[in-house]
C-alpha cells in the first residue's frame, strides 16, 4: 500500500522516456534518472547521511519547472514507484501521494537557482553542533573544497519566530533559498542542512563530505595546536571534485 | 529452555485477542502489540540503544493495571514467547518466568503516570557522562524536542544511600517515578536512563534520539564557540514528532 | 596447515573429558570449556576488544597448574584445534605449535593469583590514552563496577628499561602480575591492558566494559561540568555483575 | 567495460609468472603478488583506511624500475584485471587504461627510496586534523612504533603555491618524496597521507595503525592529564612489528 499510489506517476514518466533519450547523449532517460534517484536515497541512508528522515530530489531535465522527489517515507525504503513529480510550487503534477512536509525546500531552491539540478535535505549529525555553537564550517581538505565558498546558517526564527522548526511553506522555503544564496550548502540551526549541486551524484557526495569535513574540523579544533590551517580560498576554488569514484563505491556497498 | 516457560503466558494472551480486536479500530490486537514489543526490543538492540542489558515494556490496552515485559534476557533475543504480563506491583500475572530485577521501574511508572503507555530502561551510553558531569541535557534539534521539557537526574543515593545501583524494589521504583515527574525522560546517575511515551513506536524513538541529542550537545560544547544555541522552549513544544518514519526504517534494518 | 598441528593436543584433551564430567555438575567438560574459549576469542574480536592481536586463556579446571590458550594467531580465526595446554612456566605440555610471545602474561598471573580462572590481554584502544595521560580510570557506571578497585598502570620501563614493549619472558610476566596485584585489571603503558576474572564469561565482559567505561569517562571529562561523579567505592563493591546476558547477546552476534 | 581494458596487461604479467617463480622461494609469483595487491586494495577499503579514493601499489620484484597499481577506480572494486604496470616516470608500460592522477606519488617514491616495496596514499581521516592543527604525530603504542621516526608534513603550497592540492606531476611527486625522506609516513596538509614499507602486508598495516595511533593521541590530548607519555624513541626502534596476524584477520573480514 505504501508503495502503490505513486506507481501511476512513475509509469507515466517511464512512458515519456523515449523522447527524452533523443535529446542529447549526455541527458539520461527519465527512467535512468529515477533509478539514480532511488540509488541516491539509498546511498544517503546506507552511508549515514540521513536516517529515517531527510530527502533528495532531482530537477526534471525535460522541464526545468518540475522536479522529482519521493513521497513521504524513509529514504532507505524508497523505490521507483514512490517517486512523484512536483512543480516549483511543490504541488504534485499527478497522483495523490502524501508529500514530505518540507518539499518546499526543493521547489523554492529550484526556482531561485537555475544552476541547481539536485537538492539534499538532511539532519546531518556532524554539522548540527557547528550551527549551534556558531563556529563557521571551513574546508579541511580537498574533498570538502566547496566549503571554501562559505556555509551560511539559516535560522528559521529570523524569518518566522517560534515555529515547529520545519520549512513547511513556500515562504519559509524562499527564506531558506535566500540564505543559501549562491552557495553549495547551508546549515539549518537546530535542524540540519541543505546541499545543492548540478547533479545527483555530486549532491550526494557534497552532503557526505560536508559531514566528514565537519568531523575533521571538530577534531582539529579539539587538538588545540597553534591554530588550524584550512584550505586557502584559492586552493578551495581549484580543488573541484567530480566524486564519481565515490558514487561507484557507495553504490557497491548497498545491501543486496 | 530459555524460551519455553513464558510461552504459556503468551498463548493465553493470544487466546484473549479476539475480544480485544473488537474494542476499537485504533487498538491493536494483543498479538499485534506483543509482536510490536518484540520488534521494539530488537530495534533498541540493533540501533545500539541497549546492549545485553536494558528493557522495554508496553501497557496492556485492555487493562491499564497490567503491562507486558519480556522475562529476564538480552533484548536482541526476545521472542513473543518470552513476554510476560505484570500487574502494577510488577508481579507476573501467570507463569513463573524469572523477571528483570528492575521491572519495578516499569510498574511504578505506569502507576504514577496514567498517560504513559510504554517505558524503556537503557544504559544509553551517550547520556551517562551528562549525569556524571552534572551538565543538563538540552534540546539540540527538533528530533530531540522533548528534551526541552528538561531531563531530571535520578540519584539512587538520595533515596537509598549505598546500593548496588539497581532499581530492584517498589520503593526505589516509586522514587524514580517521582524524579521523572511529568517528563519524557530521566537520567539515572551511574547507570543509564528511563524514557516514557504514549506508544511503543514513540518510546523507542525518544530513547534513540535522547542519545543522539546527547552526542550532538557534547560535540557542540567541545567546539568552544561563543555559547551553544539550543531549541527555544517554545520551539521545543511545537516541534513534536511522531517518528513513524524512524520505526519503519529501523524495522527494515533488523537482521533477517 | 595453520590449524593442524595443535589438533593433536585438542584431541588428547577431548579424550580426557569423560572423567572430568564426573567431577561436579558445575564443572564444564574439557570440550565444553575449549568450545567456550573459542567463543571467547571470537566475541572479543567481533566486539572490537581485540583486533588481529590480543589473547584470552582459561585455567584447566582439572589441574590448576595448567591453562589453555590458542597458539599464535588472530583471535577471530581461532578454532578448537588451535588450543594448546600450557604449564605455569608457559611451556606447552605437548605438541609444538608456535605460542604467543606474550603467553607469560597468562602463566605468571595464574601462578600469582589462585583465584583467577581466566585472563585477557588486549590492546583495548579506549584505555591506552588513560595510561599515557596518567588519568586514573574510575567507575562511571555499574557495568564497570570492578574499576572501583582501582586499575594500576604497568610501565615495562620500570622493570626492564628500554624494551620492545612485549611481556615476553617469565620475569616480565611476574612484574606485570605484581602490578596487577589483587585487582581485576591493569593497564600497560603504550601497549594495552590485562584483565582477569573467575570465569571466561566474566573476563570477556570485564574487558569489554573496561573499554566502554573509559570512553564514558573521557566524554564526561570533556563535558567540563562541575566535576565528575564516579561510583562511590561502596557502591562499586555492591554493584557486582555476572554479565551472563552479555555473553548470550554477544554470542548471538557472531558471524554465521 | 570498467574492468576490461587493463585485462590485457594483467594477462601479460601472468604469462611472465613462470620464470619469476623460479627466482627464489621467497619471491612470490607475479600472479600471487597481483592477487595480494587486490586484497590490499580491498582491505584498505573494508577497514576504512580509504573510501572511494586512495590507492596502493607494489614494486615489481622482477624489475625494480616498475611498479603495479590499479587503474583509476575505487579501491573496494579493484580486480586483478585492473592492475597496470608503470615505469618510474609513472607511464603505463602497456595498454591504455586511465591512471590515477596522483600515480606520480608512487613512481617518485620508488625512484627516491630503493628500500621501499609498497606505497599507500590515503585520505586517512584521523591524521588530517593533525596536519591542520600542526600537532606532530607521536607513537602512542607499540603497534604505531614507526611513528617514532617522526612523521613529516608535506605542504604542497611550499612547492607549488596555489594548486588543486593533487600530486599530479613528477615534480610534485619528487617534492613529496623529499619531504618523506627516509620516514615510513608523511602527512599531506589538507589532503591525507602517504605510507611506505618493504612489503604490501606491512604498508597496509602501517596505514591502518597510523590512523589508529592518531585517534589515540587525540584522545590522550583531550583527557588533559599531566602531559602525555609517548613511546620512548628507543622503545619505538625496538618495537618493530610484522603485523602478519593483522593481514590474516583483515583478509578474513572481506565481504564474500
């Protein structure tokens, strides 16, 4: 039952795959993209970036005003039949599956950032202490190069006062998108983070390495040496990663 | 042998299931509830909230003066045949299985807190340092919202002087229940914690996130920034979670 | 080849099992004891108390001047055929398997401590920083009650000057046994620890909880509250554990 | 496709195995060496020393001016068919597989260090904070004895100014080899480490224990006792390890 309602949507997408395939050799078919989105969900869960909560979406390459996101459910359990297409107002374009309360994070970032193709929202445990302690994340190594852009902190209280902490409306999604600005990631105080990239493979890796970098930075601070040397801003700009090897590695580690 | 004596009790409960099922659509049958209690035991072990020690119970929905708890044994190995029914004096209502020495934790909390449906006692490792260091737990993120109520610390020495640290009598159970008061959780100095909720699914999640929140708070303190921002008390009140996605996720991760 | 030479010894032990079994209902047969020793090796490896190095032994219940210990090899790979019988000079009583360089730890402790039935030597990672930083281990919770006796630190340099750090002679084993005195455990500076108990089940659990307690103490210190409250010495004396539930739990977690 | 191109090279090596086998009983055949190199890749991934990135190589025992290294790919997925032979300029001696960008680390170290038979490059997480915080690694226990030689830190900025942090040219490889000098390991600021040894088994263990030692040292520092006692330099020289038991243990833990 949990997996059946959205199946209609997924089948419809699959039917549209043929025309997509003829667009460009670099554009994946819809089905390949949905399959990758399922893998992205499962990698994030298997590598501990998300637990029962958190979500990942990808923009529809055939229509930049649409994006794909699972209906509400634990990322580890997402299947292709659970994927729903949304418009930028985060309204499902068909079917009636229950969506994530915070799907507006995705819609409003896709609206504000035409360069963004994929979005992760996670309760990434290693970054939450940084937002709480007001210690800015800094790039510890080349795998976390994008942290060199800076990682702004979104405090929902500044936008909406006392809330349940959830980005559950378009207005809150817009406020988060404004804080994110042109960065790769923003922390959410008392909540987690949002990470964006120009592909599913890269957004998964950025979410993963955002966490790893936070752990390294915390360790470096606690060693209490004579200050911590971070990547120089220009080093960070040059150390761009495709992370393609990570994707293959993480995919090979999925159960079954 | 280990699994056979309580089987009589479980079978008797099962026989009573038919009448229970007719009470209300929202009330699970006894068998479904016992199955859920087994799953709760196994999730707590599989997610590292308990090890060979610790226990979880649920109130009998058909009789608020009774509760279900496994007989003495490691939570990871509990089966439906191990479940025993106790009265609020923590005396088994039938059979002769060896009970947990500390079952009085459960009985006395059910007596003092009519709103409580499920109880976890754990040696949750991440909270023990907080009780020892007298650092109050504070809510680090919305998943630990209930910590905003405050988490009192029970010191058995205040009630009973020098002991073996175990809550092994009704009187000690009552003292612990008094310290718990109306809160969701209390730490036990030099021992662990007790967590309560209005359902098995929620009590498992609260025990899990009590630990996670402790880890995050410890990290935040060690970052030594300009103070730590916790959830505002009103935010914590609003950020109530059902954690239902966690239960599905954790259940899917159980061995076999 | 690795597993064949000691098989002769194991078979001889098995042949002697019949008379042992008639001694007392509480005394396990030799074969049951050797099987338990194999399980102890595997639990220690599976729970991370030892890695490729470390060893566990048990005194021969039929002859207090003999003990059983695997020949040199990784604990995770030990089988019954690898078990060798040693005298208290740590000479094999038969066969010609290569023994652990540090088997003298076991022989000299059995000689000095008639009350000891089982010995673990481990490079237990969580205790090594305590010996190095000269911070005494203290009992953080009832599962680590035996730490209340105090955990002395053996510095091999005090006995033998500059060495390869290994307790590889009877004289060094005697020095370590003197430092251990009547305690349950001693740390070995720059090396690891030794843990003793009156049974295999208890020695495995004490080695495990020695580590857990160290981790909790480290965390408590790092929280920098108003001092750390440890178990009161009299509480520690009363909080004796059999840990029997741990054994069943850990055994159930072994691969295959 | 990913695994097919280098197969030609591997087959050629295999064909040459017969003559190699007749050299000396101590020299493994080429095929045995390549198989060991595959195992080394997989152990490093399985034990968390490398993730999707990092690499391990071994010198060709039949020609000291050649070494074997997988073509570009995640270590966990390397098979014998992925192994490529390189000369000391890090040019493949046959075939056309895409090599690791940083293979010059290996070639230049083999050129500068005739005593070195195997090289690991890793983003070993536990050592990165030490290079960043400028806290020198020190030997915490006998398993990390080689740290007593000192672990120099390579800062690519000193050699080449602002870069993408990668050792992607012969000149950079030479600079790293100069920093390494005669040591067993060097840290790479903002990047990871390089570890060398006279065999594959030992280089894997040194990379592993370099990390473990870093973790122990970090813990010891954070305990804030009265200073940390490290291995005495002469103790460190004496405590040489073959780590052979580690190899057997880690190999037994590989998936499947």
